């Protein structure tokens, strides 16, 4: 039979027993929360995906990294908008991943692997003018090239002169203002690169004000009504009975999503079309092969050849393609070829 021991609570022995009991109970009570804390820490360390409508600093980094790949404008914001979503979708499509437009962990890791850490200037839209490559008073072929490229974008009108005059300065100033480049009226490296990205190489006819003959039409375009799409000259010519009625600069799909070549016909027209696959606007769409169509592209108008379509034939002349849309009929030919 046990012996009941009575401990005087005023003695040191009682104090030691009480401390031991508290420590034992403390070790027991924190065991279960410790496991839960580890789990919540793991969740906090996990990746949080980015998607349309999100805001914040991570969106700016995403946009800056997309810009490095030519998939976003140089100007970054804190809003995951339609431009950002389109850039993500194109990045995913080029890597043969589902084009959700959502930045999951796999997409983010791929993006990190293909880009470098954005600079402070890039993240804060801080641009400083570079040294002038061309400026007022300069003359020669480089000035002709700049004038011809500005003419392609409707900033410069009239004859190409090769003289950097007031008219050229005004055109450069307007281009810089529109593209959020430091406005100096002088052509620095950033201005020249942006201009080159948005335009094609000027032809001899454009440089020297010659009557353009243009590349030969494909024989299939010489009869009937045809949109004659030349990948080599990056042009679309609307041809009726062998006569060229008008011409447009156009852009095509990437190597991963190429524009199909061959003889097709217009089987559907949609004036205010929105892509169900990419959820992007495709005004004045004239479909000729599956989901590929000739249509106006606001991205082409904004960024030029610094990008690609998802296989469609992009036109950047809004009024021009609207005019064309009203004249093209179902069944008209679409010839996509290389001259």
C-alpha cells in the first residue's frame, strides 16, 4: 500500500516540482502546434500565381521580363492587363504549354531562365536620353533610312530627302512622344532600335522616291479577286483582275505558330471578332484557314515587328483594313507565298 506524501507548498521542494510540471506541460502543449506551424510556413514559402486583374510589384517584374523577350512594351505598370496576359499566352504557346495566360510556377521558372534580373530603371520606367546618333543638320543615307521608316508609320510625309530638317525633327519628336521615349528630337540608340522594331527595311524605291514596282505577284493572284500575301516583302496586296488596288504592311505568326502558306479562300467574316482561344480583339477578321485570318492588330500598330501573331495576318492600318473588309467577299482568294 502506497504512502501518501504531503508536500508543504512553502518548501523549495514544492517549487521544484511545480517548475518541472509546467515544463512538462509546455513541451506537451507545443508539440501539436509545431507541426501546424511548419505546414503554414511551407504554404507561405509556396508560389502564388499571377493572373489577369492582379496588381503589385511582382506584376511589374513580370512585365519587365516579358519586355526582354519582346512580349510587352518597355513601359511597365502594376496592373496585370490584357497586354500582359497576351504576352504570357504567347510565351506559353512558344513553349508548347497551355495558353492560359496565368503565370503558374512552371511558367515563372521558364521566364526566369530566359531573362535577367530587371534593373531599377526598367522597373521604374526611368529612361535617360542616349548620345545622339542623328540630329538636326545631319545629311546622308542614315537620315534617309530614318525618314523612310518614319514614313511607314505615317509620321513623315512627302519625299525622303536625306536632310535632317525641321520636318524630320518634328517626326522624330512625335514618334518619341508616342512611344514614351525621352523626347529630344534627336535619334539616339533607343529611338533607332524602337523604330527598327516597328518597321521593315526600306526599299530602294522608298529611300529614293522611285515609283515602286514591288515584288512580282504570285500567278495565282493575277485572275479574279485576291488578297495576295507575300511573306518575303511582308505585304498584303488587294488585287482585282491582275490590278493592285492597295497595299498594306503585314505581320505573321512566329516560328512556333507560323502563318500557313498556300491558296485559300475567305470562308467567314467577323467585323468585331474576339478570339475565343486568346480572348484578344481581332477587328475586321477575314478567316481563310481554320482560325487564321487577316485582321487589324492593335499590338502590331503599337509595337510593329517587335512581336508576332498567333498565325494570323496582322494589319496595322485600321482605316485601310476597314476599307478592305467592306470590299472582300466570301469566296475571294487568299494567296500566302514567298516571292
